C-alpha cells in the first residue's frame, strides 16, 4: 500500500517536481492546500488529489498524511516544516529552510529530538561538487553573480547570513568543521541609495591547507577568470540525490539528514558580514 503524499503549496513547481521524479509511482497523491480554498480545489481536481484544504494548518492536522512536500517561500517555510515534524509527518523540501536566527533556535530543537531525521533536503544543484573539487586543489575561486541581490530576504546586509545563494559553499565549510576555519573580509560595497550590499569578497582559510576566495556580486556581467561559477540546470533534470529521496520514501529507518550542513557556517559568516 502506497504512503500518502500532500503538498503545502498548490503550485506548478510542486506538481512539476512530483512528475519529474515520478513520485506518484511510489506515493499516493492524497491532499493539497492553499490559502485560497478555490485555488486548492481547482488544483486538486486538475491533478487528481483526493482531498484539498484552504489552510496549511488544516492539512498538517490530517492524520492520514505520511509525507509533505513543502515548497513555500523561505520566510515562512521553516514554520511549517517544524509543525509537520512535530506532527510526525516526514517532510521533503528544497534549499534553504531557514531565514533567521529564531528559525535556527527551533532547528536545534529538532536536532535534539531527532525529528530532523524525518526531513529530506533536495539537492538540485549538485551541492557536493565544490567540496569534491576542494580535495584536488589548494585554492578555489568561488564566484556568483545575481541580478537582484538586494531583493533576497536573506541578503548579505541583513542580520542573518545569506542562506539563499550559496548552499554548496556552506556544504564545503561543514565538511571541514573539525579543522581550523578563518574568514577574512576583503571588500564590502553598499548601494548608495538603498544601503544594501551589492558586492562582497572574502577569503576562507581552512587549516592553512585550503583557501577559498569568495566573490558575490549583483552584476551579471561580472566576468572573473578561474572562478567556480554557478551552473544552470534544465528544469527536466532529476535531482542529484534522487536515490536518497527514494530511500527516504521507502525506508522505515531514520535518514542521514543533509540539511544540517547549512547551519554550521551561520555564526562564522554572521560575524564577518556584520563587523
């Protein structure tokens, strides 16, 4: 008998993910939700969900749900991840899942209670690749450009560190967590009108053996040589950890959670970015 899958956000991204990764072959499309019950009903009818809800909280209280797919915006995503896990519902979600220090506090509670093992983090951008590259060289040039850097809620200039943009960098730092890690800020440029960060450079030194030169900029035309550049992935490509997702869905055992890596660098970057 198939387990029941529900989705919090009745949108195209959610249904595309289900189709792309063929989740309906292993999970029953049980329920969907929306803040607008008419939207939820139309979505359920179109995609053949058994039930629909006009509130996220009502869906989470449904005792028949085994898995929830949560593609809500970052600012509210963790609140519902927390509610789902506390209600013993397994969660499949995308990166990032935290937006502020208060989220981090409750995330630690999930770790301590071991409920974090019921959370699965999707890897759509090959998060591990930067770490694998670091094993082959002593210096890495990590560069990312963003047209609308100031529009991110987790911008570099905010009190909380930038989780939206650099998961692979955070994953790399987490792998070296037992080493001596130092972050040196080289340059920080603020917009004269908005006072938001538009460019940032820093150097991360790990145990004197590895150096990562980081450049983040809002200029899409920025063309730096020898840089580890952001890849562009086609929407029909499967997620990199699809095998792990299938194991998560089909196994009764606890899952080795990938999401924990995103929180180790929090304090390190917070101190550097806001000094």
